[in-house]
């Protein structure tokens, strides 16, 4: 007998509040971000360091002074990278996510 299939649980992270970041740091103006207001947002894709290097575009990063977040354009949309921290969970915040991307990944059985 085969084990019963159970749908995997979503991984979530606290909402980084992109609109607040953009209001606080003028160099992030014009970066398209998800304006979802839920406390927690689903993680749609987990990338390794080498994968991230492959999806970066040639668009110049938006940065200001050391210690402030940096916006980088990727093949999936903008990312906002923290200024640096030992806390791995806060180093990378994807700025663009859509439920349709998640639905598509579910349909092709990637998750």
C-alpha cells in the first residue's frame, strides 16, 4: 500500500513592507514591488547563491550609502537585498511575487 499523499505546507516569511522601505530610502523609488499587506507572505522559490547569480540582469543596482538596502533587477523582477546581516533569513527579500506564479509551479509539480 502506498502512503497517502499530503499537500506540502507553504513556507512563509514575515512581510518586509516594501512600500515602507521605498518611502524611507529614496534610491528605491521606481522599483516595482508587491503591495501585499498580509503579515506573512508565501515563499515561491528558493534559490542557491549560484542560481541567484544566473538570474541577475545587467540593469544597474540601485544603491545609496553603505548600510541601506540595495535593489537589484532579476529575471523574476526586482529584489531588495538587505545591507548585510548575520541573520540569513533577512538577507534577501523578493520584491515581486504573484499568486499566479505559485499556481503555475503547483500545476507543473515543482513544489
